């Protein structure tokens, strides 16, 4: 009993000492002056912040605050007339272990985050330029690509040198490894199967590499697709694809398609020149189906039932070249000069019409599309107002454009056909 009483007294004494010390610390803390913490927003009111930064959701604002606190930066709420000292970029991973948990955080292993210098070169405000809120919003619009970024924030931050600001860009990647699929059944027959494994952000450089497999009722199509939005760090873009076609029933090679498009887009309203060159070559077998079966052709001018398979060879070649001059500030005007060439050649399978020239002629008359060659220079004129609006209510539509242009727009496209020698003559529009 005495030992228990002694232990109880010691425990009560320790608790009393701890309580007294806590009370003393609390009084000292309350007596000491509280140092004010610097706000990354400065002292300007909320309307001014919205005027400089635009409309930000809570998620975007929290991400911006996190970057400001990590790097010790402060928003410059009066950037007008100040020169850009540099571009700062912070790109978050797709999944955050703090917000999404460790399980989802491991998925970042299968995604290479976009490199910050790739994002920095897309910024339209470069060192030496004067801060322009219109160009800043255009930068945000340019970087807000549903394939690459979940959100984009462009903000001016204070620089050590008076009269200068830094451009801070905060983004977050979207998981770029995709498997796109589509399929259809007609009864118990697979009429369409489309499988496309794609890497939309190859090596973190915003280049798209994909493989394409498409199965239809008549054939298989297989081939790669490549899109480069900045060839060797330039503003030139390249889209290239190749397809090989194999007959589904015959299991033999029957054609191909080669497509390439080289373009220097008008990537900003301040740009003055743009150009595009495209080439599309196609050669394959075309078929027509009735339900899940191949349609048969019967000459309506005869009493006999011929039942010729509805298929033919089709070759096309299209070339498009165009140069565009852009001008204007409040009203954008674009004048384009170019040249179009389009060749289409359908051919019948002679093996289907052995010793039947009349049936061959009837098939060519009723089934084949017109054989034509279009060759014409063109002049195009377009005008529109560069008023862009961001629609936050479409935020849940990841694959849809969330920035739309508002205002009048007009376009005129006269064409002048040129004559060519040849048995098919000319068809122009």
C-alpha cells in the first residue's frame, strides 16, 4: 500500500508540473507579438487578382499557391509596362501521392511528365517582351490542350529587379498512355473493330505515336501514326501516317495509304505568315455491303440475274499547298494563296467480266464513281474577331475544346481551274 501511494503521488506531481509548464508557455506565446505572414497575393483586392490572373478554380488556385510557397514567389498584381525577365515553369505529375494516395502515385512510372523546357518554349511572352495580358491569355489558351494538360495557369510574379516580372506557368499533366477502342456487331458478325494504342506525350515532348488496327467487313487496316507539333524545336508541325490493307476474306494484300502534312501554323494572333503542304495517296479495293454480306450487282437492263460482287479498285492522289498572310489586331484578316490537285481513278476487276463486255460497261456506269482530275489555284480570304472565351462548365469534357471564339467571321474561297491535256479532261469547281 505505501508503495502504491508513493507511485500515485509521483504521477500526480508530474501531471501538475506538465500542466503548469504548458500554461506558462501559453502565456508567453500570447504575450509575445505575432509576426504577420507575407501573402503571395499581395495586398490588392480580389477583383484586381481576377483581372490579372483570370478566372481560377479552387484546384488551380491551390496549385498556384503551392508553387508560390515552395519557391518563395509573390504575384505581381501591377505588371503593366514591366519587362519580362524570364519564364518559370512548374508541371505537376499526373498523380500526387499526397492527394491521390500511393497506389495511384505508382502509375506515374508509366507516364513521362512533360519536360519544363518544352512548355516554356510554347509561352508567347519571352524575356525582353513587355507584359501583355492579352498575350498571357493567348498563352494559356495555347497550352490548354486536352491531350496534355489538366489545367494551365499563367501568372506574373515579382522579379528581383524593379520594372521586371517573371512569367510563371503552372500545369498538370494528363495520363498520356491510351488504348482507344471501338467495335460494332451486326447480328453475330463483327462489322467493326478499331484498336489504337497511343502514347500522346512521347518521351515527355508532346509528340504523339500510335499504332492503328481496324477491322471492317471487307478488310484489315494496319499502320502507324506520328504527330510532331514542334519539329526539332521549331514551329513546324508534321502529321504522317501509313496504312496497309489486307482483304478480310481473301487474306491477301490489296492496297495502301500514305499521308503527310507539313504545316507552319499561325500559332499566335501576332504571327504574320503561315504555310501548309499536304500529300495523300490512296490505293485499295472498295466494297459495298448489304447487311453483313457483300452486295451483288445486277444489270437492270437485262432479264438475267448476274450477281456480280460489288467491288472495284480505287486510286486517289491529293496535293494541297497554301501560304497565308495574317494581319490586324482587333479584327484578324487572313489572305491565302495556294494550289490544289486532286486525282481520282476507279477501275473494275477484269477477272469479274470475262467475255461480258456489256456487263462490264453497265457495272462501270452504275457503280464506279466519276473519274476526274481537279487542278486549280485558289485564293481564300477570312476575317474574324480574336475574342476568346473560356467555358468552365465544359471542364468535365476532357476531350472537348473549352475555349471558343466569339464574334463575326466570314470566308471567301474563289477557285480558278486550269486546263490539262489528257483523256479524262477537266473537272474543276
